[in-house]
């Protein structure tokens, strides 16, 4: 005859720290790393997440009060200790690349963030300079030429097309010259690592989707403490892991 609200039960669950469960799966070595901003009791914190892009499973999760190089290296080092280490896909944050490569991974920049970054640079250049319609149209056509590099099916072909642009670089607009010489050429392998290994994830979209499932915006508004937030994340992860096992073991008819 006792009636207990669902919210009360949930509060009890979130009051206890749900232990992290180490999966028995052998990780593929192909990962996505990203950081999600979360607010705990009105203070910004950072959820570090490592995701196995081949097994479609979260490898590790931790909440830090700061997103600095020390915490990033500690998280990635601990999360990948005694595991396969092949490649990591991430966004363009300057802090990530030296750490990922120091730990022995190939590094791939998320192409969604690459295109967004290039578009931003071009938009700012057009905004800050007095350009004719013809000049703006020329820049946009040249941008499409850069983007077409990512349509290549082989690293060698992408490199050859890049060399063709370099050989005529003086004919391009200043902003395209800058993007090519300062960004594409120095970090060519980081843009196109996925062409050298087809298992490398081109974007971080898979992990972004898991962020929405395991810690949606509606939940972010009510979390007060780290223990409760991690309990919520781990509960959602366990549900996802069980579904992943079920999907892989269920025969198709």
C-alpha cells in the first residue's frame, strides 16, 4: 500500500555510484575521442569519452573539472592501456593532436569539423574584405575544388590532386592560398588518414549520437553532482551495451 514516485526511485538510483563495467570485448583499436561540456550545479565540467568505432561501444567515460592537456593525456593513456592502438578520430582542437600521436596512434581529423572550419575561415575573409561578386564567386568555386579532394578513393589520387593545386597556387584567392599552405599541406596525412586505412572513421558522428542518447540535454539541466551524472551515463551505457550484444547475436532471417 506504499506509493513511491518514479522520480524518488530515480533519485535513489542516481544517489549511488554505478560501478564502471569493463567489457570483455577485445577493442578494435579504432577509436573516436571527444569532449562534451556538461554543467553540474551551474559549473561547467567536461565529459571525456573514448568510443570504439568498429564495435560501436563506449570504451571509457570520465568527468573532469578542466579540459587541459594533462587531463586529456591521463584519460587517453589510462583508457587505452593494454588495448589495441591503431587510430583516433577527433575534432580540430589543438590540444588533441600531439597527445594522440605521442601515444602511438594515427590521427584523423573529423571531416565534418574540417569543412565547418574551412567554411568559417572563408566566411570571415569575405566579411572582412571588400570583394566584388565575381571575387566571391571565385572563392566559392575554389572552395568546392578543395572539398572535392575528399571525394578521392585513394590517398595517392588525393595527393596528386593536391599537387595540381599547389602548382597553380598563385592563381588562387588569398584565403584559399592560406588554407592550402597553412592547413592542408602541413597536416595532409591527418586530413586523409582514412584513405590509407579504410577502418579509420572519417567523422565523429557516431560518438556525437551516443552523447545524445547517454546524456541528453534534458538530463544535463537537472544534474547536480558528478556521482549522479556518471550514474546516469553508466546506466544508459549498460542499456546500449546490452542492446549491442543482442543485435550482434540475434540471427537474421
